[in-house]
C-alpha cells in the first residue's frame, strides 16, 4: 500500500474515486458542495505533484442507464471554479474514447468521468467493468469514505488492478485516523453519546462499543424502550416493544463489563409532537398517559454535562431530543456545548451521523469539535466493528 504523501505522481494519470453525490435544486444548481470541497486536497495533491487527476464518482440513483438529470455535467462547472482550472468532462467512464482522453491529459489537467452508475457493473462489483475503469489510469486513490462500505467496482474491486499503486486520499485518511483515535487508542475516559429514535438501528453499534467505552450516554427516543423495560411508565413516548429484552440484555452486559450506562432520569414531556405543545418536566418513568418525552430534563442535562466534562475522548452519534423544535432542543444544545468545552481542555471529540452533524452545524458548534464525519452508512458500519470493503481493498486485507 502506498501513501498519498509520498507517492510520485509525475506524469501519472491518477484515478480518484470521490463522493460527489451532492444535492441539486430544481434548476440543477448545487445546494451543498461539502462533499466536493472535501475531495479538493487530494485532487490538488495530484495536480501539484505533476500528475493528472481522473475523477470518478456516482451521482444520484439512475435506474436504467444514462439520464441527463444524473449527468456529471451539472457538477463540472462548479468543480472547475473551485480548482481554478477548466475540468474536462468525458462522455462516459469507460471505452476507447475515454481512454484516449485520459492518455491525452497533460500534467495538471483534470478529467471528470461520467456517472459510474450509468453502468450496472458499478454496483454489481463487476470485475470486467472494474478492469475497464482501471485502463484509464496508472494508479488508484480511494477518497470516498461515504461509499467505503460498498463492494462496488470503483470503491473496492478495481484495487486488484493496482497491487503496487493504490492508496487512500486525504479524506479517507483523516476519517480513519479520527475513528481509530476513538475506537483503538482513546484518551480515557471514553464517553459515547448514542441518541436517535430507535434502539433497533443502534443495537450492533452499542454492543460493539460496550467493549470499548467507559461511559455510554443513551438519549433520544430510544431511551423509552429502556425505561419501559425497567418497568417505567412512558405515556405515549416512542417505544419498540419487541426490543425490551434487548434493552435489558444491553444493560446487563454493560454492568458485566464495568461500563457506566447513563440515561435521562427526568424528561421534558409534551402533550403533542409539536413546538406549540404544552410541556412539563417529569421523571423519565412517570410520564402521564397522553404525554410523550421529547427531550432530556434539567437534572439529566446537568449529569450529562458532568460526565462529558471529565472525558478525554467523546463520540457523539445522534441527538438526545427533538432538537429541530426549539422547545425540545435544550438537551442536544447542552451536550454540544459540553463537548466543545471538553475539547477546548484537550479532549478529542468526533461527531458523526446526519442528525448530530446537522445539530452541531445548526447551533454553531462545528468549529469547537475535533472532527465531524459526514460518512453516514460507512461510519455506522465502522462503529459496528465491520470491515469496510473500500478500506480493506486499499490495505490489502
């Protein structure tokens, strides 16, 4: 395995797998270019190193071959503006014409291939399609952590055609380095805050983390499955009755492993799922019928802050309340502020998962945390302890 820092790109056509799956408005204007900007350091590294970037990505979910609304032509102008050079657009991602365009690239010139998913072979992980992609370049850089959990042709399968010339881009490197700081070499104590609506979506992550963390703060809607399992009254709060036994098992495992599980002891309850609802603070296990818990209460918030404040490493995945509504945002705001405070004192903090990222951005905490992961499914699978095909392919596992 090579590294992007030391690889000699002089005269090389570098195939870079990025994640340019960005949102567009009805006029095909990019509304959030975060993913494109995240790939720029890797692209620029190839350009300044005397190489020619050949950029590959999927975009949207085309069902039956090429569709104009999923064409990379909607992105090429913005990419050109960001890089400060005119990016050429290939008519396809494989074939003789594309290969000739790649061969003709001069050092510093950039080519964007057409949408990989216009070919069924991409998602099928087809070896022949991967070989045709590989024909377009001299080395392969995987910088698409957001799709690293997929064994697709461009994210994993094509590694076999570059046994000595494959590497991670800067984005994947930083994602893995940050995740490993949490999962493999944390400063103690390590506190994980797992929020969100359902236990069912987080079971595997929670079980994997129980062997690693010192403190596990459980928040959000999933809290009430645990509260009900203990015999508490939860009114109309969200609950997955089929996971009551699972909740008890998780608590028992935590006890056996010496992990401190922390949940809301009091909650802000409402008589409707609305920002205009009547609210009250009550014990988490004494919510009246017709009411539902929608945020952590003041007593719980104070304890969350105390635990986070003493932590050396913090992982936050999922809000602890319905932060989208102002009345139920206090818990998530307090958690975010506590993480920022702990980070400023030398702690390492990683925020990952759509809702948590949206929360730190909405309330202005993004500059105060160590790392924000926008990877989605790949992040969750890594936290579950699963091997990611796009990572294993580069490492040679």
